[in-house]
């Protein structure tokens, strides 16, 4: 799952007008079938440090990536306008990171280099879009034995052609550890005395960071904020049928179990993540959006986990919070009309944080 970036690597031009592919869609890519994943268990313990490879965030390739990032700062993919150049292609969504276009039979998903927080774009990060797109493709490839996915082909490092799907209005959040500090995090909820959450009965005596679980905490998809919801509420609200929920929840837990196994083999702990599903035109339940990317998932460094826990320290993580904190310290990111430009060294550092994936 490594992504090599040569010193001369350049991202696409800042505004993508001309598509890097022909308007006629290519033939679907045929994935090879990997070995099946192990059966998941809702309560298990990972032999973390003994299995973990070393993932060094200060490794020998850091200087190389920094040089590549510095050379690509003016070539980040920040905006796309494929609807202006591809006949029949319509822009239907511009999200925080992805721009979505609709064709006659498929969707075109362009993963940009935009980095967002405070409900606005803070900066463009070299290679980010490529990392997210290729990481998702890698995982889509690896998990076809668990669930079909919407990928048709990937004609460019930032572009995915996908099947059109009727999307379930539910995000399937799977958590492997009791952690977090926000109002809706599992540890905050648990420490406030909640013992039944999103349909899960949480046992007494759970310890922050230490307790390993594998539970599903779904949320409704909302333009304002996601709302935690139980399986019974999902069915009562008509968001999914009971059979649909049973199938999708099983797939989500299987994906997470396999994701934890593969991540651990590569020096990482998959802490939590989210999945989205829909039905394709044939009615097949299909995995969509992204899988196990550093934007949709939380990862810890496995090798140092035990030592840091025993020392009373938070796990070492693939942290991207420092850029957000810089803006919070240097401006009013919610109120200021114009934000200061992010320091080059922080942008390059963030590019480096994405590269291990």
C-alpha cells in the first residue's frame, strides 16, 4: 500500500478543465481476488506491539517528500470544471474534498488537494488527492471478497469513474477503541454515564484508549451535523429496511475487522472509520465513497501504543490537527473573510503525513 513520490513529481494543474481521459468511458477494471478476510468478532484483543511493523513518521524519505511537495505547491488540484469541457457531464456536487460530476451512465469523482476546516478551505496540500484516491482504490481492490463496490475504473490518479447508486442516508461508523474528546465521541459519551449507545450495550469498567471493541455507531446524514442513531430508529424512520440494515451492518463490521488486520501488518492501528453504501442500478448493495483513508479514518502508530499507554500518554497518531490549530491561533477562521496563507512548512508537513498511506 506504499505510495512512492519521486523528487520531480508534480500534481495536476491547479484548475482541472480538460479531462485526463476520453469522454467515452473506459472498460471496467477487473480486480484480482485476494485471500478472504477472517471472521470478525465484536470483542477481541489485538496483540499489538508484537505484530507491529515500525512506521516512522520522521523516516528517511521525509526530506524527499518535502522537496517534492515544495516543488508542487503551485500545481495543487484546487478546482475542477470538467462540465465545461466534457459534453454531457454535469456538476452535481462540490464537497470539502471531492467534486462529483454526473454522466449518462456513471459518476466522475475528482479528489482534489483541498484541506478544509471551520467549514471552509484552508489550503491545498500537494499529493493529498492522489493519496486519498489511490488509498481508496487499494482498499476497494482488497475488499471485493467482502462487498461489491462502485468503482468502474481509475483513469487518473485523482479521478474515479463510479457506478450510479441510490445512497442510503446513513453513515456506518465503526469503532475499535474507546477514545475521543468531542461531545459526540465514544469516550465522552461513556464517561458521562451512557451505557446504551446507538443500540450497543457498553460494559462497565471500560478504559480510555485501552478497551478494544468492534461496535457500530451509525449516524444519519445531515447537511448540518450527523446525528447518532440506533438500528431500531433507522428502521422506524424508514431510512433502511431491516434486511438492508442487517446486510450492510454485517459488511461494515467485516470491512473493519479486515482493515484492522491489514493496518496492523503495516504498523498502524485502525481506530475508527466510516463507510457509506447504496444500491446500484441492479439493486445490489454496494460500497461507495471512500475506504480507510486518512480522512475517513483515525489511525494510531502500533509500535509505540503499549509503551505510551503504560506511561499515561495519548497514542502516537497520524495527526493533521496542527494546521487547523495554526489558523485558530492566527485568525478568526469562522469570522474573517480572508484567511492568512498557511505557512509552507506546515503545508509540506501535512503532505508528508498523508504519504505513509
